[in-house]
């Protein structure tokens, strides 16, 4: 950190070391026309509620730098988001929360004013970029500067809606997508150009389509009351997206499991979701089980089944992530056996299964919680 004395005899503080990370803007579209044709007082109440919903989701992984009218600008150092899919999942979760909030606000209101009636006319788009930035401080005001900061804001004025007709979308720059290490399918590719900046290739996702897919996907969930093998849980002192990362990312998982090595398998559409798989090599690695995703609800729960040598185990495993009042997460591992065996034999097998694995699974989750908390504390320090 260096200090310069300015003409007003006040200090300007600026970090001399550029930081690297993700920059994201969530922008409510249609708000200008919404305000122009509605009552000012009610329109700003609606904007405040919607912005609060957006901030609540985004701040679980990002530091919110500031509100920019009808938009939220946030950032996260690269060390805080090591699994690229988590960023995309957070964007989608935020959009679902935004849409759900619109619906609940519309249903709850008894007003007949134009502002309340026109809530559905608002929508949301995201711009995400990976780049360099410096945080300068003038008095008590912090401001981000840098060409990448300029670029992510310039990208708000783009040609995606004009070319596709989409009102809600997530735009990722090529550099962002490369750093996320994803090769996504069904993305709209386009090149944007701005004065004094190089051309930038972008990849956009239709959020209306994704919202419909997420809402309509069949749910496969093993409830605690249905578990017949065992239920274990552990409290993580980190937000749900961070706990999710430590449980679902094969690379992170290998840091806390015992006598197993996890690796990524198939990724339909270039990302984890229903039908995606992971491999788990046991012991010396001579045997490897296949775990296929049956349901995938980021930061809420996932369910998978398992097979060995092409033969299904007959189990369903749900990993549930329950937000806690202190900002942490309670992670459940819920297992149900579904085997075509006589009931006495199945009861004996369930007891044996629980005796062999429940304690070990609980201890491994405790290790994961400790590592997640240490890593999260370190990344929070980088945001200061």
C-alpha cells in the first residue's frame, strides 16, 4: 500500500499490486421504462426488494463493491472460486430467486397501482468477466479501477438481445470461461467491440430457458425419514455455496476422503447436472465405482446412485445443504438402500452398512468442514 498527499491535504490510498479475480454485474433490465410509467414511490420499493434478493445470493461468494442504480457490482479473488461451475450455478440460483421474488411480490400485493401490476416487465441479466483490478481508497470511499473493470461495465451495452431476442441472459467473456475451465454447450457466441478497448468474444446463456428447465426437472430426494442405511451430518462454518464446493468438487473431495480417489466423468452439456458422473477409485485403485447424478439443485441438495462393473449397488445418496442462522451450513449425507432382497437379509445388510460406514463418513465430513473453514477464512482475508 502506498500513500500520496493530494491538493486538499487528504490522503489517497491505493494498492500497488493488481488483484486477479472474477467481476460480475447483475443488472435489472427494463427498469428505466418501468419507472417512467409507474409511481415513483412504489417503483423504488419494488427495486429495493429485488436488489436485496440479488445481493443476498451474490454475497455468499462475492464481495459486493457497490450498488449502481438498478445493478449490483461485485467481485471475488480467484482463490475464492476454484470450481468454475460454482460461478455459473450461483448466477442461475440468483436468477431463480429473482423470478420467484417477482412472483411472490405480484401475488402478495393488493395494490392496483401501475408499479405493482408491471412487476413482471422487469428482468435480469448478468455480465461476468475475469481480469485484473486495483482497489483505491479516497477518505473512506473505496473504488475499483482498471481496464477490466471498465470492460465489464461497457459490456452492459451489448447486442445480445438485439441478435437473439433474449431479455434475460448470462454473458461470460472468453477469458472468464477459460478461467472457469468449462466447455459449455448451447451458448450464443458473439464479438463485442468498444472504443479504446480490444474486441472481446462473449458467450451467453438464455436464462429464461434455464429457469424453465430448472423448474420442470424431476426431483429425486431421499428424505431423512426415508433413509434406511444411515444419516450423518456436520455443521460447516461457511455459506452453502462454499460447503457445496467442498463436497461436490472431486479435487477438493480428494483432500478429505480416506482410501479413495475421485475424478470427473461425463459432463453432459459441458457441466455437472443430471446424467453427469464421477469415478471413485477404491483402495489400490483396482476397483472403481461410478456415481451418476439423478438430481442436481446447486447449494440445496444433490442425489446420485452408484454402480460397480456396470452393476448398480441399489443405493440412493442425497447430500443436503441446510442454511443455518449464523451463516453456516449443515451438510447431511442421507443414504437409502433399494435392493431386491428378502426383508430379513435387507435389514441385516442395512445394519452392517451403517456400522461400517456411518462413523467414517461423519469423521470425513468433519475434516471437510475444517478445511473449508480454513480456506474460506483465508479468502475473506484477501477481500479486506
